[in-house]
C-alpha cells in the first residue's frame, strides 16, 4: 500500500538521449515516446535504476539499499521482495521551441497541463492547484502571458510557423506557479523564473505534438578510424535528443519497507522518500540520464516537491 507521495522535476541542461533502440525513421536512435500521444518521455525503470545506482555509491548498508529498491534476484530465482520506492514515467511539461522574438519559448498545451494537474493532485491527495486550465486555443492561435516577450503585435513565430496570440491572465497564474514550484533554484537573481513568466505559450494540442515530434535536437555522430583518420565503415549515425531547457516531471511513490536481510529494518514510506531526497541533496541536485554520458549529454537539474 502506498503511504507517501511526492513529485520530482527534471530540468534538462544538456541535450538528453533516453533511447528506445533502433528506429524505423530517418533517425537511427530515436528517443522514448508515449504510444498514443507521441510525447517524449523517460521510462520509470530508467529513473529508478539511476536512483539506485547513485544510492549504491553513497549508502554503505546493503540492507537499506535492498529495502529501498528491492534485492537483486539470485540466479534462476525471483527477488525475495519488492523495493519500497516506486518511480513513475517522466512526462513532458514544458518544451522549448525556437522563437523569432525572445530566442525561444517554453511551450505546453491544455492536454499536458490537464495531465499534470491530475497527476499532482493524485500525488498530493486532494490538494488542488491554485490555477485553472484555460480554454483550449483554436487552431492558428496561442495563449501567452500578459507580459510575453516572445510575441509582437499579437503575433508569434515558432520555428517557421506563425500564430495569432491572445494574452491570458490564467496563463500568468500557471507561469507564476510553475516558476515558483518546478524550476531549479539557481542563484541567478530569478532570471529563469522571470523568463518563464515572460515566455510561456499554450499551444493547440496538434501543434504542441508536432513540435515535440519534429523540433527535437538531432545530432549526427561518427567514429573515426585511427589509422586512416576517416569515418569508420558503418560508424555514421544520427541520435535524437530532448533539447536543453525541457522540463519533465516524475510522480514518485513509496510504501513502507518490506522485511529485508537485516532484522528489524522497517521504514515508513515518508522516511523512504526522505532518504532518497537526502542522497540527491548531498550530490548537488544533479543527475545524468540517458546515453552519451562521456560527451556531456543528459545532465539534468533535479528538484523535489
């Protein structure tokens, strides 16, 4: 039984490749996506696996590791019991798109906001968010904040597409809440929260989906033959990445720990989450997710609710 819940926010600081293996499109190594919406996501098993790997580096008590994440299965056998930590999939909340004004805009949609609202109100057990969803923008229009810096003369250009804008006080409320509760707490004089308040855009559903499909970062990579100093045979490929300044959220749950090898090791769900949070704080609120770790990809700033 779940006894404690929280939300984990992941702010992408370098391009992130959470891959799904080979693809059928022109991109050799695409990113993970939801089946129905095609929104980018990161599977919960990847999140939990990374949290376990980091915990094993800092927690010396193997019984505590097994209680939090579950003991590893023995050869030919199943695990003795499940771990107490439950990690959901990382879902998209804000997606950066190149803008003619203001360099880039943080984009989202009513569908994404509604899912987030449902998820956070479930994890917080009936604690309602202080903002309401705006009416969906009709095709060809977008909703922006009243202080928007990415629109000019009621017009917004994202990539090569033009939209008519409508300023909305409801979008102001959403931007203010997201800026306060989800963004990393940098020591930069509120630059990023202010930027979010001035560049949040609520897109029609189809347009947001299309941007998340076709406005990701695609990187061509090669491997050089040391002898010939040319591209090795078959070693030219393309990788898809979530762009810098993407924001994702992960619902995190915990049960009370189950019996582990150490007699009497029993933690309530709330303490399970506090233990994981403490490990994150000790390492500076950063994680490396996905592939290409040795070339600096996948650095994300972590914020716990």
